[in-house]
């Protein structure tokens, strides 16, 4: 995953990913995954973080949020969650050193069909990893929360999901998400899709052009590319190529 730049723009939906240091399985124990979720709950109540979906795996996390334009909500929330999870783990294990990669990666997601695809991609994470046969079998996720957890104590912003997806009831949303997952599984479409974790933005061409324009001079090296097999586009950073010049030592 490329180094995450600070390019986020307020008022959009963002898919955040954060990996453990050197992709180590530092979240392999359920109690550490639960603690990450508990600190996510604290971020929601302290800063007003609006959560649309999430999953905690054994070595990374996915978090889908709506930036409500309050200053630094995303960065403060990730700082709280990542910092406290790492501190508790290192203290318990008498461990020193980095727990996370230095920065999380953020991808802007367009509403509508692109949001649906991103929701489903997050839901299918542990199926792709071969750890479970169905998303409902992984309890540290937004999908499990929607199906099994008491909604009065939940993390997810159901009101926004229903409104933006133009779905009338929570039961209807549940049925649709089951259908989206079933479609992926029947068609054996559980493979990794890099646009959700490596792009600056994913959406229609109009959305991508808007994102690039709003980023101004920061986006001059970024390219707009179609996503194979779909009507979507992505805004990507050009790969950085380093030229190594070995200077000759004077005799």
C-alpha cells in the first residue's frame, strides 16, 4: 500500500485502511479486535465520527466514514483508536516499537452504486482471506453488528445509510446487503480489488474529475483511470520512481 497522503476533502465518504506494522498479525486475538471496536465507539461519542461500515482483521482494519465537515474528526478519531489500541497491546505484551504503519490510507467514495460496492467489498474481507465462509461468521465487523448487535448501542449510522441509498427501512437494507453478498459469492467475485485501498478516489468520471479539481495543485501528478470490468473510474497517484546514482569516489 502506498504511503497515505493528507489529501482528504471535507464532506465526502471516505474508506480508510490502516495496516499493522510490517503486516504483522498483531490483531490476531479477538480481545484486541474488540478493544479496537471499543475505541471506535469512543471516537464516535467524543468527536461525532459518522460510521457507515467497518471490519477488524488480524493485521489491518477497514473503516467507512462520512466526513461531516467538523475539523479534524477523521484524523483525531484514527489517532485515538490506533494510539490506544497500540498502547494497550504493547503494555500487555511488554512490547516496544511501532504497532501500525505510519499513516492510514484514505479513498473518497462516490455515493450510490459505488458506495454499495465499497460496503460489500468491506463485508467480504474475511471471506477473501479464507477465514470464514460468510461475513456473518466474523463478529468484528459492521455487517455482524447490523445483523446481530442491539442497534441502540451500535456504531453504524443507519439513518444516513438509508437516506443516501434511498432505502425505506433497516429490514430492507439488511435484505439488500444479503443479496449483494450472495451475488458476489455465487459469481465467485471475492478477489481483491485494489481501487478500494490504493486509489485517491473511486466513482464516476464526473466525480473523479471533481475530486481532482478540488485538490488543486496537489493533484497534478494524479491520473484518472477506468476500472476494468465496470463503469467506474479511479484517481491514482503516479508511482514514484527513484533513480539511484552511485557517485564515484575520488582516488
